[in-house]
C-alpha cells in the first residue's frame, strides 16, 4: 500500500470536512453565503463539487502521464494548475456555466472564492 493518500482521497477528505447538513445557512443573508467560501450545506452542492474535483484530478493524471506537468502527490500542490485547467476548458468550448461551476468547485476545495482563479464573465 502506498504511503500517500491518492489525490481523489485527499479531495474527498477535504470536502467531507466541509459538509455541514445540520446547520444550513438558509436564514443567513445571501451575501454572507456568497462571500463565505468554506462550508457545504447541501448534499446536491457536495455532489457537484465532488464531481468537478474528480474531473480535475483525472485531468492532472492525464497531464502527468503525458509528461506535460510534474507528478503531483498533494492536492494542495495542484492549486497552481487550476487556472490552466479552467483555461483549457474554455479553449475546448465548454460553456460559461460549466467553467463557472468548475471554478466554484475549486473555490470550495481550496477555501477561496471562484474569482481567485480566473475572471469569468457574469452568468446570465
């Protein structure tokens, strides 16, 4: 068995640590929720974030296998490549909504706002 947890296991550990279904901020002002990057308060949001992060981990593994990026063992080191990932999604023709969702998921993963990665056009 490996000494290091896989990237996927690291992602799941971080996300499960943020999952808080008992204390939903529904009564909180919406600007608080929008500006608070830490905490996942619905199972649906959790699954979306988890799926987006899984796609990111698969992208990292693919780039590593092709020799396009160094081998990454810690998910915290992968933060440096989120902008590259989002830019590649844009170049592949993904919709603004898909890119926005991916940026939101990475914001949850790394405890920051989605705008910390790239400047995205506003969603309509």
